[in-house]
């Protein structure tokens, strides 16, 4: 079992991180289209999307029986399935893999839910170290405004209602996201996350991302699948 | 105050858990569930409330694991984490509430089987120990010990070889028998390492069901009465004042274990029961 940082593959792995409403998914989508247009073999993988554990996660969320430990472990199971069946083989095959959320999401959420920070980090030690991890830094009020305007409401676990921070879902969501933001800030130096100012115009953020990605792919021209 | 191996789970109050947590460990087909079926009514007759639990029985993940194992895309790390999810769910929703209510919790396997399986499948031992670090330390771990030669007839004459119990996922080129032998040998060796590390109480599982049960019952009764565990090797504590050389000589002159070497893992403790065994246990029923 290889550990974080020990993997050496021809493929490249780019991940986006940030709290809900930071705009990371939009940026990743734009990056995805650009890479495809450039002729790279690109594959996208999203947090919490493994078909293997979907039913289990759904059951736990619906019945609200998930505790901090099972919430953490079921998401780790989901991640492991995608790592073993998707991300690893693709990186070995030389693909460019894009992940919307990665292990840092778990480090943020699980620690805010009370799990031991070292325990969670060791749990995910089988993960491949990304070529670059972009962290979309955004003030809490900006992110909250984006989320609450665009949606009819936030879900139980998404709002951190399981933590009993507040009876009011919106208030709970705000406190929960604020704590996750604090965890992300600790991770920036710890994991050398590439910080993107998510309050800047979308095109400006995208230009910055593409510059970094381009530099990382410069020595990997052979990853192109089409002219 | 109960202890956990590493950091406890958030919100888990380790005080006031007056019940007893008794683990029955052992490899596939060794007779664990048969013994639990005998232990439960015996305990209930004495007025003890019993919860019995086993791997994959969680409300949350039991079904999911079953379905995942029926497919063919289950990775090794994924499987380990799925089992850990199941374990955490049972710990929080079954085991701890039962201990709080003063039950005797009999668990058919605990974290040790899960660790052994993961390690045999190539998981980093540090990684899997960390994953289960939140587990409660049990009051006793009874390990039903057998050798692979004893195991094979039990399995053949009861349910037959199973894909996972034969480790076909890691030895796919072998036939079921060869794979079973190879996989179970590796698993038993790992159990021996865990037995030392986690201080298992070893019960010889090779005699008939009744004999094994009597040993187990004695052990469980002792745990429930709160008496300290007897040392497995009485020779390890020399009489007061005995010189070191004399103690060493006495140990060296002890009769060798009488069991055939092929079926016993090394360093088996001396057993006070006849060792003759046949396929006369639960396996034939």
C-alpha cells in the first residue's frame, strides 16, 4: 500500500477545494473544457459519487443515523472506491484527472465534526498527492450569499445540523461553513495548497489556473490524445 | 472508565459503561457462531442480558457490503473502509448503548479479524490500526485457535469453500482448495501476531464443541466475576527466590507439546485437554 506522496505516475492530478459557494466547480468545469480543447485525455471525478456506496450513504442521510464517525468512514469508502477503480488506473495510463473536492474536504468537515485530525489524515494516506490543489478562498458572507440565493434550502448534513450548532438551518450552515473555512486556512501551508482569490472575476481566476496547469503539463506533452 | 486504543469518537462518553464486552475471535469456519449460540442461553439462564453482534450486521452498511461483495469491482482499501463503517455504526448504535445498559455484549469477531484480513490483502498495518483506533478495548478476547489442517474438513463438510474465505480475490489463479489453504495459512499467521499484540486468551478449537464450550464458559465466567486472568504460562513467574539459571533449566526440561506440529502454530500454550480431534464438531451438523 503506497502512501501519500509516494506515488509516481505519468498522469497528472488537479483538484479544486473550498467551501460551498466558493465557485470551485465552475472553475473546474472551465478548466476541463479548455484541457479537452487542447487535446488532453481528461477525466473528471466528483466527491461522493461512487455507485458502490451510494445506497448506504443515502440510507444514512435519509434516516439521519450518520454520526461523525460513520459520516467520515462512508465518505472515505466512497473515495477509496474512486481511487482504486478510477483515479489510480487513469493516472497510471497517463490521463489528466480532475477532482471536484479531494481529501482536504474530508479533513475540513470531519475535523469540524469532532474527528481526530491525525486519524482522518492517516485514514486517507492511501490517496495520491495531487499535481496541484487549488483552494478557492472566499469570505464566509460572500459564499453564503451565493448559496442561499441560488437554492431553495440547504440539506441536513450539508448545513451541519447533526452538530446541533443551531436550530435554524441557515444559521447552522453559516457556523459550520465558517469552521470549515478555518480548517482550510490551516491546510494551506500544511499541504501547500495553491490559493485562488475567489472574489476576483471568473475569467481572471480561470486565467490564473490555466497558467499553473499549463506549466505542470509542459513536461507532459505526450498526454495529448488528439492534435 | 473504559479505554479505546487511540482517540475516542466525538461525543462518546467512556464513563458508566458497566456492561462487559466479550470478543470471540477466530478464522472462518472455526465454530465461533456455534459457541455464541451456546453461550447466550447459558448467560441468560444466570439472569444476564445479552446482546450478540457480528460483522456486517449494521443497519447502515450491512446490506451495502453484501451487495458490493457480490459484484466484482470491490477494491481492497474500499472493502476495509466499508467494514470500518459497519463497525463504527454497530459500536455507536448497538455495542455502546448495550454496555451502558449493563448488557453482556458477545461479539462474533471484532476489529482483529478485520485487521488480519486487511493486512493479508496488503494493507499497511499502521494504516489499519489507525482506522480502528476508536474501538473500545474489550474485557476479554477469546481466540478460537486452530490450524489449517483442522479447518479444511470443517469447511468442506459444512458450507463448502467460499470465494472470500478462500481469498480468491488475492489468489485467483489457484483452485478453491489451494487458495483456501494459502489464504487461511496467511490469515492464521497474522492472527498469531495479533494474539501477542492484543493479548488474546487462546482457546484450543480443535476438540469437540462441548469441550471448547467448557473452556470458553470457564473464561467467560471468570471475566464476569471480575477475577484477574490466570497467566497462560505458569512457568513464566518463577517461585520467589529461584535463581535465574534454575528457572531456565526448569523451563527447558518441560515436556514438549503433544500436538502434531503440522496443525499447531508455534508457541502454542500447553493444553490440559486431550488433543485428539476429528470432524465431530459443529462442522458435520
